[in-house]
C-alpha cells in the first residue's frame, strides 16, 4: 500500500468511526509505544450469514504470530463481544 493509499484508507476509517458505523481498536505494548495488532468490529456485510450481529477480525504483527498475545486475543475478543457488547452472532472474517 502506498503512503497516499494508506492515508486515504485511514481517513475512510476515521469517517466510519465518527459515524459509529465501525469500531477499530489498536493492540499496543504495555508502554503504548508499539502497535502490535488491531481489532475490527464492523456491521454485517451483504454476504454475511443471516442473523449476523457484526463482522469481526483481528491481526497481530509478524513477531506476535503464534505468541501468547495472539492466543489471548483469540480468547478475549469473542468473550468481550459477547459479554460486553451483547453480540451473539458474530461472523469472524479472516
């Protein structure tokens, strides 16, 4: 992705967040100095399974793949969306 394309993509996300259409969360190190990943929560898409509450996904940086952080996200995010957000039919997007 070019720098200009990245800027356009970030501006698009900023507009969606301001409109409360989508939610993006940064996964940071303890000192909040390094981005380790992101969590995305979006409205259902046209091709989402019927009854889908939201589409969610997350990623981690290469050095965190297979790590305790990735395993913690795999446990935390589904429970968080269910218990805090009340979402019972989340479609997990790779």
